[in-house]
């Protein structure tokens, strides 16, 4: 059995769930089904409040990890999974209620599902364990958040002047989703193809 810090690996993993940042991330996951229910029921004020709560938890878990020195391996994987699950689910349900174009959601969901499958395979085969987001991926996520926020805000408050901006964000997402997926694939292929560092041979160090 594998051990981590003197504890069996499963026990060490369970202890990481108790860290404050990971509890905040779990809160974000807990919000997702209720957010879906409120949107389907047409309660957009409550849905917007839940979305803000999820956003605040996302900010706080990063702050807590730094201030409390509670960065964990579990958090490294759990936090982006929670973000992707929240956004992908929102795009699906907002498309279902005809607030987001179908083609945008197809592109977003296909990208995230593809990246999740590739990352899981690489992790399971121990090929690659560094899944930092690409620059376009970060921009894509930011524009997705802005787009979803705009859609929800327009359901709570009537802002006709925001309609062109909503259209712009949807078109931007449709471009950034496949572009960021392509950049991610290129980065992964380059890392996999990079030669492994050669261990130094004994007696090769030169001093003086």
C-alpha cells in the first residue's frame, strides 16, 4: 500500500478534504444542482445569487490556500474540475432554456470533455501529470464567465443595451473554445515529445 506522510494514501487523501480551500471547492460543487433547478424553474434572481456564491467560493479557496498554506494535491485537481463542471453545466441548462445558442454549448462541452478524457488518460498512464491551463484556455474561461454572467444579469434586469455585448461574448466563446483546445493539445504533445532529462553519471562533476 502506498503511503503519504506516514499515512496510507487513502487516509492522506481523506485528510486533504478537511482543508479549508477544498471545503470551499466542495461548496461550489454542491451549488451546481441547485443552480440548475433554479434556472429550470425560472427563478433567475436566486440562480444569479447562487452563481455569485460559487464565484466567491472560487476566489476564497485560492486565498485560503495561500494564507493558510493549505495547498494540496487534491485541490490542484479538484478546483479546475469544479470550475469546468460549473461552467459546462450552466451552458447546457442555459441552452435548454434557449438563452445560449446551441452551437456555443456544443463547442464548449466538446472542448471540456475532450480535455478531461485526455488528461485522465495521461494521468492514469503516468505519461503526464502537469495540466496547467494554456494562455488561451485562461482567456476562454474568463470570457465564458463574463458571457454566463451577462446572460443571467439580463434575465434579472432588463438591459436592452447589453444585447450586442451578449452576442459578442457568445461569438468570442465559439472562437476561443476550439482555439484553446488546439493550443492545449499542442502543448501536451510538445511536453510528451520532449526528451526526458538524463541522470548525471557518477564522477562527471568537475570542480575547481
